C-alpha cells in the first residue's frame, strides 16, 4: 500500500499527475513541468517533500556520535539552527545516504534523510546511536514544504505563524529557526533562495493553501529534478550510492579531513583512496547539439576510455541537454556520449549550470 | 479526457494512423500518449526510405522526464518525416493529430490497416490501463 503525505488531497484537487516515488504517491507535475521549473527560477514555487524522513537525535554525547557517524564535521556548527550538508558513509567509504543535519542545542540535533533510503538509514543511525546512548526519534508526524525561488522568502514569511515570521525573515543561508513544532530552514535543493518548512502534518494543508494564495506555484518532483540538476546538486541513488565514494561523486568538499584525529566511519577507506588517487572524477556535461542526455549513457573520451552519465535531462533554463557524469580522471574538455548507437559531442563543464537564476557555464 | 478522433485507426502502444490514399498513411502518437509523456523536448525521426515491419521501434519521443519509443503500426516504407519537429517538438503536444504528425508510410496493406483498433476499441484499452 503506497503512502500518502498530508498534502495528498491538495495535489489531487489541483489535478496533479501522481507517480510512485519510493513507495509514496507523489505529484510529478500539476500542469506544465517546464512552467513549474521557470516559476522557481523567476518567482516562487513550492514542493511537498513530506516523504523525506525527519529524525531527531538527543543525548549528552550526541555531538560526539554525529562526529563519528558523518563525514562532514558537526563540530563546525556552533550557532543554534545552523545546518550542514554531509554524507553518511559505510566502512568502505561508500555513501549510505546524503543528508542535512541541524544543530539545535548541545544535546539535540535534527537530521533529514532521503525517503528512498529510510529503512537502512534508520537501522544504521540506530545501531550506532546505542553505543553513544543517543535517543533516535523518527518524526513521521511532521510534514515538509520547500518554498523556493527569488520571491520565495518574501511570499512565505507572510504565511508563517506570526511567532516565527520575524525570525524566518532574518535567517542567514543554511540556518534554521523554530517555534514550537514549526521549523523553518533557509535551505533547499533548487539552486535558488528559499525555505524548507517542517511542521505538524495536520497544519500542512492550511500552509499549502496560504502559500498558493500568496502566489507560490505548486511544483512536482519533475521540476524538482531539473532544478537540482541545473544547480549541480547530486541525487542519492543516481549520482552516488554505497558502491561509490564522495571523492568519485563530486562531493569531496563535504568531507571534513580536519581535525585529523577525528575518526569517522569511512575515513580510513577515503584516506586510502585519496592516497592512491581515485580513477574517476565527477563532471557536468553539456550536449553540443540536439538530443537528451540520460542516466547510464556511456561517455567516451578522446582516448577511447569510458565513463557513465549518472543523471541527465533537458535543461529548461539553458534549452539544452545537461548531465552529471563519472568520467576517467584524464578526460579532457571534449568527449562524446553514445545515444542509441550514435556518438554525439559533449563538453565537460563545471557545475552548477544555473544558480540564483543565472546561467553559470559558457554555452558557446 | 483525451481526444480520440473517430476517423483514425490506433494501436495499443498509442500510435494513430490516418489513411491518406490507397496505400499511404500518416502516423503520429495519440493525445493520450502526449498527455502522459508531458512536454516533448526532442523527437528522433526515422530515415526516409526505411522499410518498417509492424512493431518496429522507428522513432523516439523524449519529454523532460523520459524517452519513449514510437512503434510502426503496420508494415510500410517511410516516404516522409515531419522535419518541423526538430525545431518544435512541442507540436506533438499541441496538435497531436495535425501538425504534430511523425511520419508518412507507403506500400501499406489495406487489410493490415483495417485490422488496427478503431476509436471505440482504443478508448476501451485506455479505460483498462
């Protein structure tokens, strides 16, 4: 039986095309997926991301626990509400999941993990929490709405409970404020400014309707995928998984090597890989001509070596096809992608493709 | 509800066929198919002169989300393709039965054409989906 978020009825009433996503019935688009994409780049759009898993962690040793569990270092979080993007690795340095962790106070943190990896994440988090005496509470009573776009914060602030509106307005990027069970983070997955609002499921439909009345466009998972790809943001299960390390996935920047005496799960394997030199690197690709790059297409270098596209799509902002790919370390700027038996020229570019409404790569 | 013109023939894989002449037909994808795919951003057309058998994958329509094959509804030779789709793939969304056509086939067999689904039967297959 597929699960539904507290906003399912809103999606149905809006005529959304519903698809199964990791066991959840989610809206893939309401009308035009391309219009939804542009709404976020140019104005404000909202996404129901209530299928994501919110987990609260509590205990006297919770910081020490997270410093061991996560490849990025929560020791860097010193202000209440500050957030950190990180990978959670296995002993081999493979990525179990990517997540956002919020520092609430010295004995409380909140993490948000992917819906598709919920079961294994909870098992892994729980197994290690026991050792540190950390309490793990899955918050399946909460919903989450992401409001994204250049006008997102302005439109959303007026829809928030008055007690949190001022704090939300003043939030710095990658930090959060809370009042009661309403939690507002200035974070997102689109390359635009905005909020991710976590709140009790029962209160979510009223907020959704208020945001809609304030001119925020409902957007489906389809637009969410093209937006994150343009922003050069990885998707777990496509761009990285347990068989790939952050070093081969363009996520080396999320590993906190310092302090050198911090032992975290996967550190030894990553250090070995760093010393040996990873055989692959992660890159953005721009298709020179017509067509659409897709996951699992083969990338062929000038020397005849092969790589693979991990995510590909048509970019509504660029009106060209773009991709993220894992390619041999020696790959030059020009290479080819095989699409249905034909080889088409592509150019390696450094993501993001688009950020804050601006094209960030050279299209010529 | 999607549009299913009564004067066309259909396949279960959502192509439509219009008889233009004794042995010549136009082929496209149905309104239901374009609606399910969403906005098309690329169409890969067959080569003129290709000899097709019924069921051959002969074109590809790509939406933002995914690529889907278009199958030859019946045997024939490709005599014309809709080159306008190279610049304007969205014509398939806007006018699936008119300017959004995909290819024209000749040397088709009238009995094979008559054996394709009529509009009512195609509608029933949609209701079963």
